[in-house]
C-alpha cells in the first residue's frame, strides 16, 4: 500500500497552512485528504497506470491536489497551456490519449470544444461540479507502484508541441518526496520555508516549483497571475523565502518606477530561481544588485537538458554563463560533422543523461533526429564550454541569422535593445535579403504609455553593437507572442517573411 501521508511532514503539521491563494487556502490535512479523493476519483473514471487526463486551468487552489492525486493514481496528467485554441488543445488530448479533461470554470467553453473535437467524453469543471465529484470519492489509499507523472509538452516555440517521456521520475509512490529533495539539492534551494508560485502551473517550471516546495515541507503561496507590484507585495507580506521567475518577469520588475519597486521589504528572500529563456546580462546584474546574491539560474528543458545551474557568485565570476552541469548529466559541444569541440569553440550543445535518453511520445523519428549514436541529444541550442565546464549559450540554431557569410546571434541584439527605457520586450530574427542572404529585423513592444522611435533605438544600439549587428528595420507591436512561461514564439513573427 502507499504511505498514509504522501508528504511525510503532513503528520506533524496537519493544521498548518499548506497552500494559500488570494481566495482560498488548504491545510496539510485537507490537502492530503483531497489528494486521496482525486486519486480514487481518477480510478473511478478508469484512469490509472498507462492512462491519463488533461488539466486546462489558470493558477488556482486545485492544482496541487490534482498533481498529487495523479501521483497516487499512478497515471499521467497533461498540463494544457490555456492560451491555446480549442483545436490546439484537442491535438494534445488526442496525442496523449487522455480520456478526461479537468477545466477551469472560465475556460469551460474552450475545454468542452476541445473535448468534442478530440472525442474525450468526460469533462469536469472546477467549482461546484468538481467539488461534488471530490466529495463523492473514497479516501482509501491505493496500491504501491511507480508514481504518476506529468506528460510535459514542449512549448512549440519552433514547431508543433511534442510530449516528452523521461526516466528520471520512475520512483515508487512511497519515495515521492525524494524527487523534491533531489531538485532542491541540485539547485541550492533552502530546505524549507514559504514558497511562492508566480509562473503558470501548466509549465514545467511551475510544476517543478509546486512539487519541490510541497515535497520539502514549504507552505506554498500561489498567485493567479503575475503582476509586478502584487508580486513584490506578496513577497513582503507573506515573508516569501523562495520563488521562481522567468527573465521577462525580471525585466517587468526592473521597469517599475524605483519609488514603487524599492518601497517593499524583500529581505525574506533566500532563493530566486530563473529559467525558461535567455536573461539579458544587464537584467541579471541589476536583479542581483537589488535582490542580493540569492538568484540561481537553471538551464534545462522539458527533454532534460538540465539541471545546469549557476549561483549568483558563480555568475558574477563568469558573467554570461548559464552554469555547470549537475551530477546527473554531462555536457559536450559538437560541430556540424558530429565532432567534439574543445573549450572556447562554439557549436551545438549536446547532453548525455546518466539515467537514460528522453523520448518524444509516439514519435520515434523525432526522437532519433535529436540524438547522436552514443545517446547524446540536443534541443538545438548553440554555445561553448569554458575550461572549467561552465556553459555559455549563444542562441538557438533555428534563430541564427546568417548575413553575408557571418553568423549573427539575435539574443545578443535583443539583450542590448531591451535596455532602452521605452522597450518592454523585443524579438530579433532574420528575414530574406536578396543581397546578403538575410537582413536583421527587430520587433519591439513599447513600455505601456510610450512609443518607440526607430532612429533612437538604432542610435542606442550602435553604442554597444558592431554596425553589422544593427537591425536594418524595426516594427512596433502591442504585445509579443510569448507564452505565460516567458518563452517567445518567434516563429509566429518570422515565418510570414519566409512563406
């Protein structure tokens, strides 16, 4: 049988707060009880080992019990990006084989449309319907076996989303919290305290933060959405010790008026993880100066290219690095012919996981396309290693601009343009050019209430970039196509020029 308490610390803290949101909270006792009922509810729908269900919901109080109920049911849940259309959600339901979808009440229309398209008969709406379902379930403890895990889909920033299957979460239910301990150890996370989730729960970062915080005994604060001022206020008022953010959130915090941003007491912070997208050097420097040396960088992916980690001190000693490989993997840099490159030379980043090579769900051809014969795999990032094994990224291969025979890395240009006071967000990519092969295009999202002058931007960039790296044209856009996780869907901007 599975353990009485999925979270061992619950036994001594039953009446303490486990999860808090602005509208609801759960004690450890309530969380454990509801987790068991979710597990039995899933089994009553025929969902267990080898089968799964989807979750289409914004950040709300039910997320942890659904995730942990899935662990006890030993099934697979598919976290669904609520920015997707009904048709896109349906594709993931079909690909994953999900037979049930749990939907947020304000996403019910999208969820029901997706279920109809995918032929999924069971839809449960969070709120009254969900509460009735939970209340009618047994709190029996199920049989022991390997934990239920998420079937994470890649963000689709360079194409169609793909489900990733990894071996590193194959542990018994009784050992569930070992995953949290491993995550915390690899990422220098404090042992316990108050944690805050301010990124989407459907994203791999949100899942990891939720699982690791609760698994290590944290009280978890969940924000329904990211608002810069409310995030700072929450850190202060709830004495948050640990949280995770993405670079776009850093930039939004840094663009606040100093009188506002510096009015909050953030001294409780001991650990701030950032990942999901490249962080401009200027933003990293300013965040360390503001928050203190509590910032830890994680380079990784749904496929398992991490954890590669970097503390604030390591980054200050080697500005620009994303860190060094943890003990569960080995990094190498490979040229286009499959040859290993020495330290300092730029090539494609390959990873060898010691616990096995990841697979794409139902797509063996895609799986083999990212691998070398020895099992090393890549997600297409370009970079180099220094003599001490610290990784420095240049860009993604799909984003590389080839202009007049010269490689140009958009991330470098974006990092410079993002410093301009009028720029809230920016994307740089190559477009066709009959003379030099590709021209450099910059698409800029202005800070709210401001506009962006192309000449001013070009003059600003020319102070920090060589002339051949300067964009030939600038466009202004209300909002760049980023996922809530911070990943930029650059292909949406770039593809029309190449079609």
